[in-house]
C-alpha cells in the first residue's frame, strides 16, 4: 500500500547540509516523508532536495537561514512549522567545532562558538516547543555531543555549549512530558563528517554518519530521551564522568 502524501511524516531539518543530517534525511526520504530542509546555502539545499526526491521523499521544501542571526529564529521556526501545516519531527543539527586554543585567545570566536552551539539552538528549541506544545504531539530532536558530559581542557568551550544544551533539553523534556511531546537529546561520539575532516580518523571510536543516522531514526521511533551513538559512548562517558578530579587533572583529555 502506498502512503498518501498528505499522511506522510512531516520532518524539518535545521542544518540540513550537515553530514549527520544528510544521512538522517535520506532515511526519512526512503520512508516517503515530506521534508523541509533549512540551511544557509540555497544551492546545497536544492541539490539535497533533488537527491531526496529521487530517494522517495513525498515532497521536499527548502528554506534559507543563517542560524547565527538569532533575531530571525522565531520567523524561521514558524515558517518551517507552517510548510506542511505542522511537524511530526524537528531535528536541529547545526553546530561548529571550534579550536579550543583559538577560542581561548579570541573573544569573537568564543562568542560565535557559544552562539552556534548553545544560544541559537536553545532559542530555536524554545520557539519550536511552543508549536509542539500546542499540537500535543511530535518529536523535537537535537544533536548535542558526548563532549557536553564533562568539561575537559581540550575542548571545554564547545563542551560547555553542548552541556548547556543538554540541560536545556532536560528541562524542556520535563515541561513537554505532560503533553506527550518527545524531546530527544542526541549525543554522538566521533563521526566522520566535514566537521571532523581535519582530525586523524579511523579506529573503533569512529562512526559513519549513516550509522549515527540509523540510531537516530530508531531512537525517534522508540521515543527515547537521550541517545548515545554509537551505543558504547554511554559507557565511555560514564567512565570519563566518574574519574575523580585529582586524577582527572593529570590527564590530557
Ligand atoms: N562530527 C562529529 O564527530 C560530531 C560529534 C558530536 C556531535 N556532533 C554534532 O552533530 C551536529 C552535526 O554535525 P556534523 O558532524 O554533521 O557537521 P557538519 O557536516 O560540519 O555540519 C555542520 C552544519 O552546521 C551548519 N552551520 C554552521 N553554522 C551555521 C550558520 N551560522 N547558519 C546555518 N548553518 C550553519 C553547516 O552549514 P554549511 O553546510 O552551510 O556549512 C552544516 O550544515 C553538530 O551539532 C555537531 O556539533 C558532531
């Protein structure tokens, strides 16, 4: 039986050109979803829309946005919400991975890192939450990171932003529980995307965007609250969080 376009899942992806988001979008396209792709490059979004249509998406819309302009976020959220007259899933996937030494030395870069990894996604969540709350259904899924689980000298500006986002999602989940809206906090470990292209890769701790996307789709379906992806990061981070301070200070993590 074919799914009527009007019954297909409505998915909005904020930061749709991200490596992880691209793989997630492909999975939903294959399920016949209707997608709104939001990002700052119309050219890349249009190319992605064509790819997703070929893969089976019922309908794909694109919407240009610079998530660094926080004043635009209410309009961006509402416009994505209205594309298909509501959403079943909103995925927030944008972010930047700053160089820790650079952000320690450069105020403007620290400002941008905190803006794009915490302030902007938290404000966008707040806007989307009002729509989800009113519709009493759906999923707000946000990619944070295992880096948010403990402050470490090698990346604590990014880590603090992601940790702040984790707390924000925890509170939002508490608020939206009563109306049955799922708030999913996605915490990937090392994933091979353009964000990490400058790092030495390979080995058991690295995952592909497709592996992570499969976990995300499953977690949405199972209405999970927090997803560590791949799964072993839950245990790795439990270990990292529990190393006593005096010992932790002597590591170079
Ligand atoms: N890769 C990893 O190892 C890893 C691990 C843990 C968590 N994460 C998180 O996973 C999420 C996705 O990352 P990824 O690995 O898929 O990285 P990616 O491929 O580099 O994607 C980053 C995305 O953010 C967008 N973006 C950045 N600044 C923007 C702005 N001002 N306005 C609009 N879009 C902006 C980029 O748009 P453009 O394409 O236009 O540049 C791109 O779509 C991020 O939140 C990241 O922090 C990644």
